[in-house]
């Protein structure tokens, strides 16, 4: 299969193995956490899990940009391995928790570490796989692994729970994180390229967010992630409500219908690499947003149990159409040395969209009705898709004509198309830092927001 071609790269194989092992361990913990929350507070287990989900999003949104601004100063291999070991220790401590507030504290720390890990891992893949076709296939393979984990982890957990208490699942997750760290040690992880920014703390931390939001195509990506969160939150938050309360069925029917979304996502993951060879990322992702909207609007028909399966399947399929090309769009929208910043910004901002989706789906479904929840989330997905269509230019060229004004400034630099000046001999090897002058010029190259391009050019 074409999607398996990136596995020929030995370094990617170790990275992918690390992802698989950690995903499987995290899936076991997800099951164990629900049972643990019930033991801690049987009357309010749902509220505890909901609060834990909110804590997760807060950790993601606040920590990821800080990591993105400063990870270039740290060795990525040691950083990723250290975070895996730290997560192993924390998750192994979960069985010792006796109070709900202690559970919240451990969950917050776990997700702080995840916010420091995931975007750095994602930004690493383009360095390991510089070929665009292989990178796209790797994105689909990673998505396929995530969906397979979501299908297999509950089944594996159910088998393990027949012979051991659920608390052992936490220890197995700790072991999985250690094995993931060992796999990373076997991969050759390139050192981050030095950034040319010399600004203060706030400028370093906010650079990724500011640059992301100044890039029209990435604003389109963010809007489509809002559409995705509307549909995804409907599945995660309200599937159990629809099946149990609206249809009056048993709890056994809940996971079966949720599997449909996973199947749809897997089907799309297998197709996206070929689709990207024929169509632009913009076209594919907008089709995904439209599919999410249509699926949610069809929920207004209030289908029976069998009718819920195709709706959830379409949502899963459309979700992958939005998610998988995102990494490719990010890769093409930033310089190599700024990837950590952009991927961290995307991680934080898109999880902010999920935070909105969770809150809205839960509140409307609980205080109004499921039909109102379908209507609100469908309208949100439609408006978000229309916004993406508006802000993401149809003729979205990577290379653009633009003009630089004359200026003097000071920052670390190499002698590229923006730095052609003479030296006196004391400046040292590149990248070096000294006051230098930029003459006024107009030229064309792959345009991204960075130290020398603070605003998107008007076409």
C-alpha cells in the first residue's frame, strides 16, 4: 500500500512505533480513568470527567505556545524522551490518588506534558520526511493509527479487565510511555535550526500565534477546525444521550455507533494521499467542512439507531478530510526554523475550537434538546466552513510578489535573499548578529510570516 511507503525510512519507523505504543497506553488510561472517576465520586462521575476534559483543553491552549517559542533552544531528542518518562511517572501515580482535586492536578500535569510533546513531535515529521508525498502519506498513516487505537483500545481494555483491576491499566500506560521514549532514542532526530528572532519573552511566545493568524490559509484551516469540533463534540458529548435517552437503548449500543465514526475516518485516511495528488488541500478540506455540515443537518431528522450509523460515518470521513491535509498546509506556511512555533500555535488554537465545541454541544444538549444541539452545531459548522471559504484565497500561491521598505535592524541572520551586505571581519560565522541595513526592494519567493515579513501582502 502507498500509505505504508514512509515506513521504509528507519527514523520514521521508530517515531511511528513510539506513537503507536503511547497511543495504545493512553487509550487504556482513558478507559481506566472513567472507572476511576466513578469510584472517586459515583454520583458525579460525569461532571468529574467533563471537568477533566476542560482542564485538558486549558493546559493545551496555554502551554503549547510557550513550548513553541523556546523549543528551538533545547535538544529535541532529550526533550521528547524526558517528557515520555515524566508522563510515565505521573500516570503510574494515578492509583495513589484519593481525592478528586488530586485527580485534577495529575490530569493537568499530564496534559501540560502532552502540550509540550505533541506539537514538537508533529513539527519533527517534515524534517524526517522532506519529500512532500512521503510526508502526506505519513500524516495519513498517523491518522490511521489514531483511529485504529480508538477502536482497539476499548476492546483490549475489556479483555485485560477480565483478569486484572483497572488500576493496572495505569501502570501499563506508564510502561508504554517508557517504551515510546526508548523508541525515540533509536531514531536520528535532527537538531532544530536556530531562529533569527531576537525579541523578548512575549514576542517569542506569541510569535507562532501572531504569525498563524496573519496567514490567510491558516485562518481558513482554523475555521474548518471549528466546524470539525462542532461535529466531533456532538459525537463525543451527545452520542450516549441520543442512544440512551432519545432512543431508549442500552449502554451496549453506545460504543457500536461510535465505531462508525472511526470507520469513516479510516476510509478517508486511506484515500487522502491520492486525493492530494489531484486536488488542492483547500478543496479537500472545504469538502470536509461541507460534509460535516450536511451530516449534522441530517441529524435534525432524528433518525433511529440504524440511521445514526451513516451520519456518524460521514462525520468521521469528513473529519479526516479536514485533519490530514492540515500538516501539509502548515509545512508550506512557515520556514523550517519556525515549524515548532506554527505547529504549537495550531495545536493550541485548534484545541481552543474543541473547547468551544464541547461547551456548546453539552450545554445545548442538556438545557434544550438533542434536536436543538444538532441544529446549533450544524449551523456552527456551516458558518465556519463559509468563513474558511471566504478567508482562504482560491488562487493561493506559495510564491508571492511583495515589497520591503528600507530599514536598519539587529537580529541573528544568515546571508539569504534578504541579507546581502559587507562585513568588517569581526561578525563571526553565520548565523551571526550585528546591526545591518536592508535596502528597499521588491521580489518574489515563497512567502511566510517571519522576521522580515510581518504582514501578508495585498494581491
